[in-house]
């Protein structure tokens, strides 16, 4: 497979949100939240095999959603990993 100018495609607005980098930035901006916090939420969801929509509904939109205890544990684990990385 060759990569050339034909490989480049401009995405439509509705196609962009399928990428975490776009969705996390939009959510952080719309809800006045720290981008890194939103990214951690998406990462925690991905690590446990959950849809990031769980994080969005429960923690950003504050919807009545059943808790997933594993999510909270993994979210804290990510926070600790980042803290340890920053202390080096």
C-alpha cells in the first residue's frame, strides 16, 4: 500500500467524533473540564473494555447510571501512574 495525496481525506464533522482525541477535546471545552481528566476517563473505560460513553454519562453529564466499580479502580490507577511518571 502506498501513501500519497490520494490517501488524504477531509473528514466530515460527524466523522470526527469517532476519534477519542477529538471527542475528549470537545467535551473538555463544552463542559469546562480539564482535558487531561477527560482523557483519563476515556483511557480507564478503554482499559476495562467499556464504552467511553459510560464515563461521559456518569461523570460529565451526571446521568443516573449504574456504577462500574472496576472503572473507579482503573481510573485511580491511571492517576497514580501519571503522578509517579511526573515525580521522576
